[in-house]
C-alpha cells in the first residue's frame, strides 16, 4: 500500500495564495464555492476599472469566500441546520434569562 499525499487544505491554517488576480482566479476554481469563479468574472466585468474601491471590495469578498472554504470550523458552521442553530440560540437565551 502506498501513502497518499496530504491534501493542502487538510493542514491547519492553509489558505491558497491570492495576491494577484490570476492566483485568486485559480483559488476560486479549486477552493471556491460552486459558481464562484464565473460569478466573480461577471461581477468584475461589470465594474469600472477606475473605481478602485469597488474592485478592491469585490476581490476581498471573493478572497474571504475562499478563506471560509479552507476553514474547517467555518464550513462546519455553514453546514449546520436551521433547527440546530435555532435550538442552540434558544438554549443560550434561556441561560441568559436565568441569570
């Protein structure tokens, strides 16, 4: 039996490089949520390139999405059911009211 190489996202604190548009596009293609890359391209195409604030905010938004996808705790939180979250919130509210 041969050993399988570690998957980069299995390492704690892993985040793919996203310092350039090419790196961000590559990260979105591999690590992004389904549809992120085409949606990013569509939104980027709609922006005026001289509106640097909007371009920066869009890039940061999609970098954050990749970062979330690489964080096991964030993904666990995103996959929780509504009922589970509502139950936990109800418990915390009851504990707060009991004090």
